[in-house]
C-alpha cells in the first residue's frame, strides 16, 4: 500500500510540475506578446542629430534603422521560444521598413550618390545597399545555409546604418556626391512608384482570392508589411523634399510633392485595432486592405505626376 501511495504521489508530482511549467509558459508568451508588440508609425519622427551639410533623407534612413533595431529591438528574427516569434504585426512592419529603406539605398548608390551613370558607385552606399538586402529573420543560426553561427539580421542592419552615416559625413565634408539633378530624382521616384505598384498587386490578389474569408492568416502580415514600406517611404521622401527644395521650387512642384507626401503619411498611419478582411463590396465587414490600397495607389499616382513633370 505504501508503495502504491508513493507511486501515485510521484505521478501526481510529475503532472503537477508539467501543469506549472505549462502555466508559466503561457503567461510568459501572453505577457511577452504585449511587451514586444510595437508598431511605431510616428509621422513626426526625425533624426536627432542631423549631419551638417549632409542629406536629411540619409540621416532619417539611418535613424530609422537605429530605432527599429536597437531602440525598439529587432523582433523579426526571434527564435521560437521567444514571445516575439509569436507576433505577426511587429515583425512584418519592421521588415517592411527595412525593405523600403533597401530600395532607397539602391537609388542612392545608383542615382543620387553619383555624378553620372559612368562615375563610380560610392563604396559606403554600395555597402549599405548590400547590407539592407540581408534577410530579416536570421538569428544566430541560419540552417538553410550553414550549421555554424552566422551574422544576425541586426548586425547587418547596424553595418548598413554605419555605412550610411559614413557617406553622409563625407558628404558634409565635401568628399562625397549627392547630385541634385532632376533625372536622378525622377529615377528614384520611379523606383519607389514601381515598388508601390508591386505591393498594390499583392493586396489586390489577396482581396480577390481571400477577401471575406475567416480562415486566413495572411491579411495581418500583408497589411503591416505594406504599412512598413509606406512609412519608410513617407519619412524618406518627406526629407528628400527638403534636400531637393530648390529643384522642386524651380519646377513649381512644392504643392504636388506635398500632396504625395501627405498621401504616404495617411497610408502609413492607418492603424486599425483589428485587421478586418471583408470583401471589397461588403456592407458589414470592413476591408482594411482596401482602404490601405486606396491611399497607396493615390500616393503612387501623385509620384507619377511628379516624374511626368520632371521629365519635361
């Protein structure tokens, strides 16, 4: 009888221990989700210490990287045992921001940071463009490529920020190029408009195929990836307009540019508490991707208006 009681006690202790561990894990995840959930779409965000005589847009791009990677912590590459790995909004939003900055850095290296197409690419801008292409979900290990520890997403993005600031410092000292020609600006806007067009196609395909569906898990991800890109483009173009203030004034583009930036801000700061996946013509369930897509296409159309004027 004593052995029976001891056996039952051991089994109950085991199950009790597993129950306690389960409860602790659930609380860890639930409270961790609340702690790591962060979508910072502050429209007034600016670089704290602008580089003297440098590009405001480059300073803002570098500041955005620092904010998302260090101030807010990079969540997109959290391992499965971290609460951040269970999130959808924050990782999608952060990766959307980095993607938008990656497109801008390519425009910098190919267009804005060169005197002519035959001139050499600035080495710091070339580095920044490469680092920002790095996948956002790489933790200490990337078993798709190696069994050994690898560079994390944060390390690559910090290196990109360092390269952007190095370029801007040299620019302020007159040792780098930031060519404020109309064709350079036009090419940059064309690149951004093309990316917005691509993202609008993703939104449209999803609405057509899964709009109104209750059993889907992609609307959140698509919405916040788009939101991150729109926010990055808003911040960068807002300050690029200041860099190109003289050109915009000479072409009478100040009002049109302001409208495009406002549309990007409106699209980037839409932030519903819950993303509703209604059909486009639903009378009862909101279609938040439809609303986002409207402002996205409005901004794209206005960017095309600017490039049309610059092309004349």
